[in-house]
C-alpha cells in the first residue's frame, strides 16, 4: 500500500500527517479516512513504518482534488528512541500541509508535551483528543473551550473506534484546505508561547504541560475502573500472573487446535471428500484421456486435488482459529502484560519483555513478526528475534500441517515438537548472547488499559488476515503443488530423490520420496511437512520429519524480508544456519531415537 | 545527608576489618586468575568478553565519557582490561598500580596488544591514596583497590566539578568479601548512578557537583528538615511516594515518571524482571537498573 503514492507526489499534493503517542488510535483514524486497512492492536508499536493513502472522503468535498493521508508509528517524544519512531520524526521534517496531532485523553500531560514539540515545526496543526470514552469511565472530561482558548488551534474530541467525532474532524480538515491562511495566522496564548520558546528548559516545559493538563480536566462523576484494576493486579503480580499466563496459553492452544480441528472434521473434510474432490475427478476424467496431463491435474500430486485440499481443507481452518485467538489476545491488551511477566526470564537469553509480541506474531506468519521487531530499541533484540522466528517458530500454516501429520499417531506429539522448538529458541538465545556484546536497553514499557475486544473490530481484523492468507499464502501453495505435480509426473522428482538419497535416507532415515518436501519447503514452510502425510512413516520418522521441517529454510518470502531488513549477508547467514540446524537436529534425533528403542 | 558522613576513626575501624587473611586470600586468587591471561592471549580475550566488555561500555555510557578525554585508572592489575577498553574507546588513559610485579606484566600484555605504542596508554607505579587526580576528566577505581574508601575520598577531593568517578563495589555474596562503599560515604555534593554488573559486582558512576549545589526542594519537608530519600526499588508493594530525581532516559518523562509525580508500586516481577508502577492511572513497567536510580521521598502524613 505504501507503493500507491510516491514521495514526490506527497510533496506536490496536499498531505495530512497523523502524529501522536503510541497506541492512541492513529491507525483507526487513518483507516477511516482512507479506506485502507493498516494493522491495529491494543499495544504500543503496532505501526512500524509509514503508510500513505488517498483520503477520498475529503477529496469529494474539495472538487476531487487529491488529498494524501500519512500514518506514522506512534512516538512519545520527537527524540526518536527506535527505528520506528524515527520514521515519524522524518515525516514531520518533510513539511506536510497539515498535521493532525492525536492526543490521548487519559494522558493529556505527555500528549500536550508532544504537541508542544510538534508546534515547534510551525506546520498548521489540528488537535484530535482520542479515547474520550476511557476518560469518562474514570469520571473525568476535558474542558475543550478552556484548552482551545489557550492553544488557539482547533480541537476535536473523538472516540475513533466508534467513529465518534470523525465527521467534525473531517469538516475541520476541509475548511482548512479551503482557506489555509486561517490556521497559519492564529497565534497561541502567551502561556503556550512560553512553552514553544527555544531557550526553555525541559523541566519548565514539562511543568507547563502538567499545569495545562491538570487545569483542563474536569470531574464529572465517579471513577468506575476499580473492578478492572483489581483484575489487572492479578494479571501483573507474579504469584497469580504466571498461573494465569499458563491458563491463557492453554486456552489459546485449545482454541487453535479445537476450533481448527472442528472446522476441518465436521465441515471441510466432508465437503471435500463427498463433493468437491469427486466432482473434480469426474469432470477431469470425463474431459481428458489418461496421460501425463491428466495425472498432473488429478494424480499423486494432482494439483487440482492436493492443490485445493492442502491450503483450503487442511491449513485454512487453523489459520482461521489462530487469528481468532491472536486477535482476542491483541485487542485485550494482555500481550504487554505477558511480556513483563516473562521479562526477567527473557533477559537471560538476551531478549526483553517487549520481544514477546513479535515472537507471538511469528507463530502466525514470520513476516509480520520480523517487521514488528522494528519497534525494538536495540539491533541486538531485532536480530535475535528475527533469527529465532526464522529458525524455530513455525508459522500457523506449518503448525496446521504438524497437527494433521502428527495427530495420525497421537495429538500429543504436537506439544512435544513445540517444546523441542522452545529448547532450540532458548539455546539460540544463549549462543547469540555470547556473540553480541551490545547491551540491552533497560525496559520501559507502557501497559495499555485492559479492554474488552470489540466484536466489529475483531471480526474485521480476522477477515483481513484471512484475506491475506488466501492471496499471499494459499496461492503460492497451489503453485508449489503444481510444480511438484509436474516434477513428479515427468520423473524429474525421481532423479532428484536419487541424488539426495544419501542425505534423506542415509542421514535422516526417511524414505527417498521425502526429498520432495525438502525441495518444496523452500517455497512455503508447510510444504516441508504436508507431503509426508501419505508416506506411512513410523513414529520416529514422523518426529524426525517434523523437526527437519520446523528448522528448515523459512519460506522464500521470509528470506526476502530478512534481506530487506538486515541485508543480504545476514539473510544468507540465517538461511545457512536454519538448514544446518535442520539436518543436524534431524540426524541426531534419529540416532537418539534408535538408541532409545534399543534400550527399551 | 550530613548524618552519613563518617568520622576518621570509623574509617580506621573499617580499614582494620579488611586486612583479614581471608580477604587477602580472595584478592590473591583473583590476581592469579588474571595472571593466566598474561600468558595466554586467548584466555584474556575470553575473560574480557565475558566479564568486561558489556560493563565497561555501560559505564562509559552512563559516565558520558567522550573520546579524547583524560582518564585515570586506579588499580589496573596485571591484566588491565578496563584500561584497554577505554583506550579502544578513544580515551587517553593513565593506569596506576601499586605492585611493581603486576605492573610489569600489565606492560607486557599491553605491548603484545600494541596499545602502549599508540601513546594513549601510560603505566605508572603508585599508591591510590597519594595520586594527584587533578586534570583528569574521569577516574576509574577497581574493585580490589584497597583501602577503596580512602582512595575514593582523596580522588574526589581533587577532582574538578563535573568530573566523574566510576568505581566497582560488591553486591550480593561478594559483599561478604569486599567492603561495600556507598556514595554517601564519599561526599554529598555528588550525583550517583548504579550499574548492575556480573558475578556480584556493581558499578557506581559518580558526578561531582559544585560544592554548594542547590538541593532540590523535594529533599526537605516543610520545616526544612531533610527527608529520607529512597529508590523506587526500595518501595514496598502498594506503597506510594513522590519522585525527586530520575536518571537520563528519553522514555521516563513521557510515561509520567518525572520529579514531583506521585507513584505507587503495583508489582515486582520475578527473576529480576521490571517493577510495575502506576502514576495518575497509567501503568508502566520499569527495569530494575532504572528503578535503582529513580529517587523518591515518602509523602508527609499530615
């Protein structure tokens, strides 16, 4: 979506920049005005790069003159402390036409301090105070007239997730774009002017922001956050927090496996076995005579059979169930709480609590996980997280494949594979800790308010991620199966299998057809696992196959992302590391397993 | 704060305690360990990577050392790894040692690493209590320097305002072997930051303030009596206090942790994890190394 508008266009056309502290709801406002769909969640650091889009709503009111909107990562101050925040500061330096400074109603003091810093740029600014509903819950409101008279710039109160106040905001933008001079000529009140003077000390500026915030609040009722606070206390205290965290993880596992298996067993398998597959087989058989082409379509790797069954009947249900669980987790605000509980432990392997978010996202797909690491303050954390995700965090498609493959024997092999992957993650962290001497930044993490996830928002997010899976996940998978079908039916696969025999059969103890998944796995992670399904493997072979699949090459799209984020050298290094670990680990497990079998 | 000042007789008592045979034995073992490094360069590198690099770079950061500054390192030992790290950072370092045997091996290993020829590293034989620290921007004082408190006091006296001292002092089990020197024992016109190190060490970074530094009004109650200052880390669960001083960190102020703010400790995470504090309805997790440097006073009960 970033490609839609070039930077040159940004400078030529009226451009509106959204700026504000993290997790205040800038992306919600952006999505409303542009019809785009950038990620939203209840924790700081959801947006890690800028997104530009056309504000069609607004253009309509301005005789279709194009208007650009830019969403940037949230920033507490304009002294960027990580790569993501730097994006916001850079964008402000590009002198946009108008800045919408989104303030957090609950934390006006630091929001106002940020506003002072933004006003220093002397760009026309409109203020939106968001999350007014949360403020009202704590029995307070903002005296807008008072604040407006002091700042002398337009102020709109909004509840962006409910679209409250967004119309007024739009009117304000339109009226500015029609008569831009009005805002430029406005002069702030002497108090605010004082805050904008360059020689003022940081303490005095904070005092001014504090005073302004304190006097702007007005009490309107009782604080009704008491019950929520006592629940929150249980979540963050270690003695109760750890058992609850364990419970949450078990529930998530149950949602993913239970919902996924249910969908598959009762809806998709009957549908495919009784209707879709017979229909395709009959149609193709009727149209084509037996031969190479027909086999490619409906034979062993027939891509009209496996190419549909694997992505849609096998992987899709788990994608759906995973994103249900992840979205609930994201929007409740629980993830940073899990992060601080685990911070002490993560520190021992060179990570900090905040890194739990990219790691968890990685269990959906490695790419958002690697990108989310941009919000981390040190390169050390970014690199460690990227390596861990590429090496040993299976994406949900691969997890779906694991569940299908391993539950043929026992569904308990699934947690076993996961425990093994956590051991490797731990080891990877310890080894990296020896090689990287960069010190971790001491953690300072804001815990967002606990919120009940909103059904409409959750449903929309799940739908978007699902759509993303269909286009970016299922399509490459179908193509991968198509390539396999051609290689298999033309006999090329057999030649390759012969060539790779010493590795596959000799070292890993797998049947020689298992060369196929190794080849396909370069394309998609789950394809290292799926072809093993029909090979009638023993339990040990299944486990070895799973371990190799788990550590093997992260898919080609991940390598491309790594190269973009860290450079080609590191991407190739990670490729080498994962492949070596996969083969070494697989071979060792096979031998240990055999030894174990002998001893019993 | 004046109450913390200790008399000279107390110092002598303190010093007497340290000359126990056990204390000397431990010092010798550590010296022997470092001597292995003199003969095996690979060992020296490993030792440095494991114990020194992270800590020294953190000390440099907190003491706001700039390349080109003149630094005195008291008690460099036979394997002067801290001095090496400082020279590599670009400082001009004078390394002081009171044992000529140890100084010889230090010179030897420095030569093998081509550090002496660069002219940025000089060795001197001498006592820490007698050295003249005027003209240095910063002084490092090693853990095994003895008597550490006296050395620190005399160095501090000669330092010009704005000058910094970094000294290492034990925490945890190591405190049973080495005496622990608190910044308040040295002087009261200073600002102190703590860095947690490895294996029971911690570093303290001191900055000398002008003699009559203006004390913040937070330090005194309404009648002008000094209030007891504590760190965030010393607060009990659920207890409230008012912040008087915070360390240099770009995130603390915007998250609401600023002087004058009332905070409540909500939770203390296990395994050395962060502390969760609440200030005007906002919950923030703060690392313990930062919490150690956030100063507070308890509220008046009237």
